[in-house]
C-alpha cells in the first residue's frame, strides 16, 4: 500500500479517486446549472402570399421539433400570416413567378391569380398538407414565438385582437435584431 492510501485510511480523509469523482460531479452540476445548450433560430417573415407563408412556418415547427428555441418576426406583408382572418385568404401571385406553368403575359390576365391560388389550395388539400392555421397552432404548442412588428401594425392599421391567440404583439425592430444576434441560425424569408 502507498503512503497516501494508508494515511487516508488512518485519517478518514477521502482517497484521490473519491476526490476526482467528486470534482467531476461538481463540474457536471455547474455546467448543467450555467450552460444552456439550446440552439436558437430566428426567422424574419416579410411576405404574405400563400406560397411564402409555408416556408417560415414549416422551418419554425421543424426546428422546434428538434429542440430549437424559435422566434419568427413578422413584418410588412408577412403580418398577413398571423392575421386570423386574412391568413385563410392568402393568394398566390402568378406574375413574376418563373415556376408558374403559364407565361407572364397570360399570368397577368384578370382572374389568373384566383385560378392559380385555387390550384395550389387543391394541391394542399389533395396532399393532406397542413393548413396555415394548423401550422401556426402546432408551432405555438411547440413553443415557437410569433412576433408581430409594431411599426407594421401601426402602418397597416392592424388591431392586436385580429391575430391568433399566442402571438406576441408590439415587437420592435430592436428586439428582433437582439434576438437575431443571439441566434445560431438567422433566416430572412
């Protein structure tokens, strides 16, 4: 037996192995108490067409499912997504969309946006894709924070009562920028 072990046994002091185990335990507790491993994602949603409502909602709900802390800041036309009534009436713009199955000259004809919107709504329904409302509800249940830009609310004359329950209203650009600065992933959609 070494002198250290016999001295420890004689004095009742813990062994080096016991001390090392205790130090590891304390370090793990300290890391758990001070370290936040949660990744953050910040999304800015600026468009309010049917085809542009889905990307921020799908990305937000998927990131939340993977454990991310997600914030989606809606500004300008992106605020339409959070508007309880208007979000059910989002349109698809035919003009300027190179992936539309019709040329721009035809897409510009009266009624084409209505027709392409109906085509997209039929595809969404036929594929059993979640609706905008379902994605918002699911995201809110998963802890996604949807923020409504205060300046846009004032500019467009929105009333906070018109938004889905759970939407954070009255958020300024400074708050959004701070959130983005603290995020691991920042997206502009």
